[in-house]
């Protein structure tokens, strides 16, 4: 008996909310964080999410997901 496993890597597109002035609110928030470790962990989680590695997350509704980042006060990224 032969067992063949095929893994397909899926990439996901992150859509950032832009205001009417084309300001990326999430990017602005991330740049404003003073905690450099938290900033790096959040950026890494977003990158991993794009590559299909969701980690600690849960769906909220209608295509909105909550990523939980266990650093500092416990950040949530939607």
C-alpha cells in the first residue's frame, strides 16, 4: 500500500482599511507602537497569516478574523 500526501500552499491577501484620505489606519497604529517586541511579533503574525499559518485566531463574522497576539497586554488584530 502506498500513501501519497499532497500539500498545497495557499497564500491569502490581507486587505487593509484605508480612510477617504487613503491613510492605512492599521499601518499607522503599528508604526506608533513603542513596544518594539510587540511590533515585531504583530508584523510576523500578519506575514504568517498571509502564508496560510493562522496560529491563534478565530473568525468573527463575514470574512473578519481576530488574530490574538500574546505579547504585552495581549493585542488583537482584525
